C-alpha cells in the first residue's frame, strides 16, 4: 500500500524530470570543462543526452532507479506495487538496450554514465576523456 494519497503521489511524480536532471548537468559541466562541445538530446533512437556529431559518439546519463541499474543500491525496488514497478523498470532497461543496438547499427559509439558513478567526478572525467578521444571507442 502506498503511504501517500494518489493526489500527492501524482504531484510527486509530476516533478520527475527527463531532461536537465542533476546527474545530467554534472556530466555536461564536466564535458564542457574539458573543452568538448556537444548537442543536447539528439533526435535519434533513445534521445541521447549528449551528442558529439563529428565524432559519431553519444553519451547517455542514466538514473540508477529509472534505468534499473543491476546491482546498484540506488536502484532499489519500491515496497508498494512491486509487480508494476518491476515490469516498468525492466521495460525501461530493455528499451535502452534496443535503442543502443539501433544507434550502433547506425555507426554511433555509445557510453552510459550511471548516476551512482558521479560520486567520483575525477574518475568519470578520465573515462569520458578516453571515450571521446579514442578514435573508435
């Protein structure tokens, strides 16, 4: 059973953002600070968060809960409506995989930054630099 009223739950869920999230803003600042320029939310499968057209590379910034990050403490299952949430989160994960396959088939290189990785921005910066500088990642 949910601990809040349906109206309150609706209000809470309406505030969940799909663009310009805190993890996404952290990654954007890191990449921009390293001197890379990008486009936002490309009109391609999965709508990548950062698109580097000349490099044929994209970066997705995934929230651990919403994208069902396996083995992550931030991806815990809610205690209410477990069946609904498990089906929804697994469908999100499967959709991500399909979109990644489509992008790879179009010749794009993909990197996913998980929300839980952003605790160590130095490490994330290093990984992103390697990904963006590598000729064929």
